[in-house]
C-alpha cells in the first residue's frame, strides 16, 4: 500500500456524535440564560475543539461556567446514541489487517475519545489516540502532528490524514501529510475545496475504494458496540 500510516479524525469522519454534542449544548446554554441552539448551529460550530466552539455561543466571561456545565453533563451522556459512520468499522479492520499503522488525531478531548473508541470496539485497532488536552496543541498546529508521528515512529511522507473539515485540510498541509476528506461531517465539498482540499469523497466506502483500493462490504447504517467499556473520564 502507498501509505504505511493513516491518521483519522473522529467526529464526522469515523463516528456520528452530533446528537450527543447537540444535546449537551441544549442542556448548557439555557442555564446561562441563552437560547438552546439548533442542531445546524452546533454542527457549524464544532471542529476546532470545545473551547473554540463554545465561544460561538457564550461571552468570554461565561466560558468557564459553560465548559463546566457542558463537561459534567457530557461525562454522563456521551455514549447515548453515538455510532460509527457507515463503512468505518470495515475500513479500519481491513487496513489494520493489512499492517497499516492507524491512529486518531482529533480535537475532541483525548479522554472522551478513548472512552468512545473503546465503547465502539475500535480502540484496539489504533496504535495511538491523540486528542485535546493530551498535549498543549490542537489541530492544525503542526507540533501536534509531529508529536503523533514521533510517537508512532511514522514518516509524514508515508502518512495520510482522513478527516472532514478545513481544520483537517490545514493540519495535513502544515504537517506535510497527504489528505483525503469526506463530506459526512460538518462541511460541504465546496467548503472543503475552498480550504484547499483536492481529494474529497462522499463517504468512507468511496474513499476506501479510490484511495486504498478496497471494496468494503455494504453497510446500511452506523454501528454501536454491544459491549460497553470504561466510561469514566475527567472532561
């Protein structure tokens, strides 16, 4: 295979967590005297990490309280309704079976990312899960990419980043990675092209076929693990 290492974004790429995220915003904002946001407003805000997204809705002075309310509720409810995107499980397992080093590179909280991946039964397929608060950096900072590559013993020249947002396109550009994006998340193909992305696919099955030469089994919908892992997390 062309790539020895593949880094995956989580939300909108490998998993659909928008219902849980939206639920937490509708729980948090009314407690600050603000209207509950629509699902579309939340969808457009996420991608750069929770603090970045929350600033779209609250004043700077209210940010610490908003984050506290959100995170306490998130810890209790984050696994309610989370699912893998169609094709995600098959793609990960096929690449893993073929010896490709897989890892997560996300602006989602690292502790939450590991809990969710464990719950969905995919954590063992990754050699690393790198998220917010695991390091001082977030995507698209190239220091986060360099940290992940060093931890994996990987080279940027043989690494592909799979994501769904302009943050992922910029991360790949700054980190010297090849980039492939899907439109199953928060941004349209037009928005991704405007961010400089060149390889854009409607879903993971199309990406698997065109990028990795894989034909994935048909998937009618998402997947949720029947077994629940450790759901304890700090934020």
